[in-house]
C-alpha cells in the first residue's frame, strides 16, 4: 500500500508526517500487529489512503448513483414491483444511472 500511495502521489498529499512515520516503522519492524490500539490506527490510515485513491467517477457513483437507485427502487416498489428492492443494491444499475447523468446534456434534469 505504501508503494501504491507513493506511485499515485498520495503519500504526501493525504497523510501527515505522523501517519507516514507510523506506517513505515510498523511495516519495517513488525510482521503481525498484536496491539489493538496500533491496529486500529493503522486501519484508519489505510482507509484514508483507500478513500483518496478512488477515482472521481467512483466517488460520484457512490454519492449520486446510490441515492438515485434507492429513489427509483422506492418508486417501483410503490407501484407494486416487489423485485425492485434489489435495484438499490445493484451496482450495475447504479453505474448505469451515474453514466446517464454524466452524459446528459446540460439543460436537462
């Protein structure tokens, strides 16, 4: 993960000096983290890196696409389509809605 963060330019952009030091020292000295506290801190730092490495499309899909899929699924359920419950969690449908929104002309809602 450290190499990937360095390669993508996230190492200095996302992490502060303490976070970088903790990751480097832990990776150099320990194979298995036994301390619960240190493990929690390392997981939070790695989550920060993972969140920052997502593309803008994935971030837009997670905020807009999921919300729109839930709204459409709720409308379909209200019309009596019981199988529409799974639409809100279908990532293909979420991706489709996001692409349609991105590619729609500016004047249309």
